[in-house]
């Protein structure tokens, strides 16, 4: 059996493991390890396992991950999701569909200091779901907004997936953060427009609420100043070169922790819970990183990534045809696996293909632009049937609303995402303009 065929067959075997509910990190470790063993033998595999994981995990850039996760834990303890939702509600709640729009705004703000889509969906769901239920919002709109709004955590910086992509493609983390800013704001605007269209066509889906007084609005807005301060300090400091991404994450974690303590929400019990939550999430991410490292080393032995790049070059397809095919594959994979696993599994294969295509951009601009596009499509996978991890999270919070109704509710937001992807493909400057 040829090495190339072994590499190709590894993917269906990996998907079989996933269907059997084997954790994706462990599945990649097993398939990659067995593939490496079949090609090189036991001695070289043990030698690689002795040194490869060490060099992977000793990468200084990876230390930013647990720090941003801890920052998100402290933000949850500090009740920032509640403050953000209250402020957005006071300014938008009196409009038809205003609570849904406030939820999107709250998700964007919380995603800016959390960095995790699943955490954003879970935190904002606990805050916004009772309010939308109390005001008799339609079930599909309620859960659809929460599931779609949660995806903003993957794109609005700081984002764990952005950091991982930057490390894999050797791009500057600060540049990735800046490139994601306008696409993230476009997502917020697109979702709000989608809500407006929904409630215009079906007014009963999003009833109006009592208009807050001017003093209530100002007070609610004032409560959100910590979010703006921490976001500006961390992201501004990283982009200005004052902090490295790791230092910025450390500063953000300390500031958010102090804020939670000042608000009386951080004691010994909640501190231990935050640390345990960070450790658990970090352990999951690093297991996936380990599995991906072994699996990708096995793929390198099969020469599959290089062969795929050579094949695309020989076919002389239009760069945009190749790009659309890759993005379509991401959308398909998003129906079956989580976003981090998708990035770690596919970037080593797609990286050499994209790097050699000519989109009229510099090599670094191409990789940054592609990364933003890929992450948007990955976030679409979080709300696309039949899996949609964000949908599952929201369904655990809203057990009285069927999953089918939730998937129907996210369709307008998926359409908004498709339009956003099209705009970014046609106008790369939307993501690269701030870097020039």
C-alpha cells in the first residue's frame, strides 16, 4: 500500500472513531500514532513521542491559551454578561425585537473578553433566555439568537481559535486580532438586520418592552465600562506593541479577576471553580493539540499535504474555485466536529495549497485573509445541523424548545453569514484594511 493511500485512508478511519464518540484529541492521537507506526515502526514512533510533544507544548505562544481562558472564567464570575445585556436591553429593548438585538450586542461584548464561542453561548443564554421568555419571544427566535450570537466569541478578539491559527501558520497574533475586528462587527450588524427582518415579517415573534428612562440607560451603560477598559487595555496594548499576546492575556486575567473580587463575586470557592474550569478547558485543548501534532506528523510522512498542493497546481484551477471548495468542506466538517479540531486537522493540509495560490495579495495577507474566512465558516458550523454544538448548548438551557425549532431559528443568521463571507471574498480589504 502506498504512503499516499495510507494518508487518505486515515481520514475515514478518524471519522469512524468520531462516530463512535471517541474524543477527537484521542482519536487523532490513535490514528496518527498507528499510521506513524505502520510507516516508520515502533522505535521512531517512541523517539518522536519523546521529543515532539515537548517541543509542541514548550511553545511560548501557547501559554496565552490558559490565560485567556482564565480571563473568561473571571468575566463570568464578575457578572459582565449580565451588565452587558442590561445595557443593551436598556437602549434597544423598547424596539420590536430589541431584546434579541440586545442579546447579540451582549454576546459581542462578552466574546470580546471571553474568546470562546461555547462559553459565550452558555453565559449569555443564562442571562438573556429568562428575559426573552418573560416577554414572550418566539421560541425559535429566542434560541436561534442565542446560538448564533454565541458564535461571535470565535471571531471577535481575543479568540482562542484565532491564536491557534496564528501559531499554526506562523502569523502575528496581533495582526490576526486586527484583521478579525471589522468582520466581527459586520457579523453583529448582519445579525441585527436579520432580527429586524424577522420581526418585521412576524411582529409577534419579538414584542416590544417598556422603554427605559434616560437615567436608567446612562446607569446601565456606565456598568459596562470595565468591559471597554479591559478590551482596550488588552487588545490595544497588544497591537501597540506594549504587550506580547501572552502578557496582554495575563494583564486581562488579573484585571478581570480584580474586578470580580471588587464586585464581591470572587471568593475562595469561586476562585477554585474558575481555576478548575480553566484547567479542564486547557487540558481538553492541549489533548487536541497533542493528537493533532501526532496526526499531522503522520500526514507529513505520507506526503499527502505536498501531493495535494501539487495536484491543485497541476490542475490550474482558479484560486477562487479552490477557495470555495475548501470553505465548502469546512462547512461540511462543521456539521460533525468542533471548531478547534477542524482547524488543527485541516490547516496542515490546506496551508500549502492556499499559500501557493495568487489572489493578488502578499503571502502573509493571503494567509490572514484565508484564516478569517475559514473561521467564519467554522463558526457557521457551530449552528449548522445535524450537530451544531452551540445549538446543543442552548437546547440544554431551553429544554421546552425543540432542537428542530432552534435549527429553523438559526437559518436567517446562517444566511447573514453567507452574505458576509461573500463580501469578504469580493472585498479582502474588509479584513486587511486596518493592517495596511
